[in-house]
C-alpha cells in the first residue's frame, strides 16, 4: 500500500449523519465478511493496579472487570513512554520515540537549570506530518475513523487520518471535567454535565450512525488525568469506604468509577446494536499512574519514571470468537504493537516503505502461537521534574537515558556523568529495589550492547553537552532539602 497524507480528502465539519450515508457497500475482509470494527480505548494516567481485575480493593470497576473476563488480560503490557504525548505518538505512528521526536510534554528542559548536568535533546510537541498514522491506513482501507477525547499531538486529529474529532486538540488535560469545558472542539453542555458522560454520549452517537460500515474509534477520554474533579455523590461513597495502603484518594476513586460506568455504557451500545461479535476492543492506559495520587506497588514509582510503575499498564483485548474469554498473556508487549495488530484485524498491509517497530499480537490473541522473545526499548533524552522517594532521585522523575527489557531483565542507562547503569531481574525483584549491575556483568554487557545497537539503528540522539548553568552545590542542597 502506498499512502501519504496528501492523498486524503479532508472532511472537517462533516456531521455524523452525513458520515453514515452513502451508496458504497461496507468493505469486506480477506475472508469475504464485513471488516471488523476496531475500538481502541486509551485511558489517561490509569496505573497498573488501578482496576478491580488488577487487584484494587478500593476502586470499583465492575464494567472494565467484566470486559477483562470476556477477553485476554496482558499482565506485562508496557507503554512506549512514561508520559502521555510521547506514548500516544508511538502508538498512533507505530514507531519508537527517536523516529518521531516526541519525547515529553512541552519543553525537554524541565526542572531547575541548576540541577541539570546536560543540555537535553530538543522536544517536538506535534506528531510530524510525514508519519502515517494507523487512522490514515484504516481510512484508506475503508474505515470511518473517529477520535474522541484527548489528542495532545497537534491542533486537530482530522489532519492525521480522522474523519471525526470530538473534543481533541493540543491540550493534555481538560480545563474542567464539568461543563462549561472551554474546549474549542467540544460545545458546552448543560452546566454541571460531566465530561466523561458527554464524550461517551458522543461516541455512542458515532457508533449508532456508522453501525452499517466498519469503523475505527480511538476513544481517549481525558479521565483520569488531573485536575481531580468528580461527582459529589460518588466522592461521598469513597470517603465512607476504608482505604488501602496504596489506594486512598476518594476523588480519584470517584473519577475511576465514573470512567468505568461510561466504558460499560459504550460496551452496552455495541451489544444493543449487535456489533459485539464483529468488534475488536483494545483497552489500555497511556502510561503509569501518578505516584502522589495512586501507588502502583509492588511496582516502583509512577508516571514520568522508567521504573515499572511508570511504564507498565493495564491492558485487555476482547474479540468474541477469536480471543478466548478469561485468557491471560504474561509475555511483555508494548503500545508500538497496536498498529500492526490493527492492520491484521482489518486485513490490511502496512504502507509501502513505512517502518513499524512493533509486531502484531494476533498470534497470541488467537492462540495460534506464542510471541518470540524480543527486546523492548525506551529512549528519553530529556529531563522531567517532580521526583519522589521511589524515582532515581527526589528532584527528577527521570533524567536523560534509555532502557531495554529482555525477558526478565531490564537495563536502564542514565547519560549523566558519562553514563550509569542499573540492572533489575523483574521476576525476582518486580519492585526494582536491587540494582544487580555489579553482580551480573555479563548480563549488563549483553543488554547494553543491544541498547547501543538499537540507538544507532533508530538514530537516537544522546545528549552529551554539559549544561553551563549546572550548579553541583545547588543540586546537592536541593536534594537535601527535599529529603527533609
């Protein structure tokens, strides 16, 4: 398939009713039947432990738990980045961060200049036009495409393959979860209307209008990103419920429950329209949970960190008749695998000459075979402030570096001071408490070689220029103060 963005006819402003009309027959799959619908639910900042089926005893998520029981749960699913914009850029482009240049949110020079030893790589806040999104390929293949909720990769997802945009723009979080929303791509509802309810109403309308043709729905509700705002009655429920050692924020819990209710509504709409059996549903988060709000123990740290709490995420795939209900996959998978998987679901080929870094998950989803062991990579040549007791240090959630995961072993390389290495055996030490780099020199050499060869292959920039504004004494004092 040869595909460029210039080949698309833009449909800005085209309403749902107009999209649902037309004389064309629904595209057929390779086997002759109608192509499956694809629903990609990408939650914002939901941690690995933040759902009932993942072990939470505080948050109540019966609808998502049901979805998990009806499909396959991935216990070792990884976000391709530890915060939202780069993770979403990877999933939608099918490529690791060095290929598109989105490494963080906003500037890469986060935190005090006095505490940064290196000049970080410049960051891009927009997914480059030359990247061919999965929405573009699916639309060329006969799918009606809809984005709803958080976009965060440019001004309008309709410039990157989506026919319909419901509430997506540059912002990484809503100005308010209650109407008025102050969102340029979402009209305000009645005062007090909740954003999760409204977005779900809109996507159910899209599904209803396009029930007779294959559709791709990228549902990315702003929930459960800050600001922490929830319905008063649901907050009251959790204030009266005993907290646990890792989950205790009643407002966040109420946001999780409202999100869960709306996922149930969307799944109910698929049932009502008799679309369940021909709809592939992938549910996941874009990165780990926010450490100060919801702990991911036994996983270390949270959003923004490249320890497990920052990159491991909940993930479910449901596809009736194809995926065995109640199945579980413990093989590591990553968001870069979604693009090739969606292509397989749709029976489409990747664009000619376009590089994809992931692999299709279809073999494991259908039970035909296992995924071969392969390394997964992360590259973050940037600074991200807001450290805590479980991050590399108390000043930064991450400093410039890279990471590789192979089997049970994970190596993190930080670039400051000429490079420092951390090695963890995740099977024996999922909390990443014991750095085994000195005890396992052969494993370090093996993984470090893989990491350096990968960086060369993808032309990953490695910052090595000293920051003239760095002040070692100021950094030392700030660390001491933060620990008090």
